[in-house]
């Protein structure tokens, strides 16, 4: 199976976007721990959970990661043509 240069670039941009999203999430988790002095609400282990924190965390991380991925794919897409 031959992969064209354009396909290889598309794969590289996609993988770069995924990696950037992963690292952004890790950075945001450390920031949350620094501000609230506890782990972010990624997994609900307690019955006593602050749902406002869960909803806020979900919205902020989802929005930020998505915007980063879209931005990387857009910028990478400019170089694919």
C-alpha cells in the first residue's frame, strides 16, 4: 500500500492535533490541581461531588481541546495544498 505525500502530511497533522490535545489536558489538570488543591473531576469516585466543578471542568476542557485541535488542523491544512 502506497501512501502519497499528501496523505502522510494529513496523518501527521491529525496525530499532531491528538498529541497537542493530550498534552493540553495534562497541563490543564495540573492547573486545576494548583487552583483547587485536588484532582480534577475526571472520574466520579465520590458520592459527594461538586457537580458545578464537573460541569465547568467538562465544558472548559472540551472547548479548549477542541479549539486547539481545530486550529492545528486548519493551520496544517494550509500546508497540505
